[in-house]
C-alpha cells in the first residue's frame, strides 16, 4: 500500500510571496534597528530573512510597506526560527497591525 502525500497546508490564512523589506524598530517603535528581506505575508503573519538574531517568542515592532495597504506598523511574536546558510528565516504572528500616519504634505 503506497503512502499518500498531503499537499494542502493547514494554515489559517493564505500566504503571498512578497519580495520587499520589513523595517525592524526598537521597543518604542521610533528607532530603526534593522532592515530585513520579507519572504511572504498573510493576514495573520509574515516570514523574513536576516542575519539579525531573534529568539523564538520574542516580540518585534516593525514597519511593513505594502503597495495597496500602504505603511503598516506591526507588533508580532516570533513563532518559528529556521537556520539557513547565510541568514536565518523567521516566521512571526501579528499581534497588532495598524496604519502608520503619513508625514504632512504627502
């Protein structure tokens, strides 16, 4: 009897590949700490690659720029860490997502 390979992933929300950047901020949300490469995003989280070290369970504050949604300020929790050859891949689950105010004149 052959094994059946399941190809459907058990996700709460579909992920979309997104080759963009995610700006990691300090705890106050005001100082830029790192700019990382966004791999994919969904309505509940995102994954990104960086050489910066984050522990599983760590809370991050970030700014995410999406074409249709604009600039979003997010707070998220690291839920998965996967070591790669030149960077580490992190998955985060959003705790809060809100639109960032744009500077006057824009």
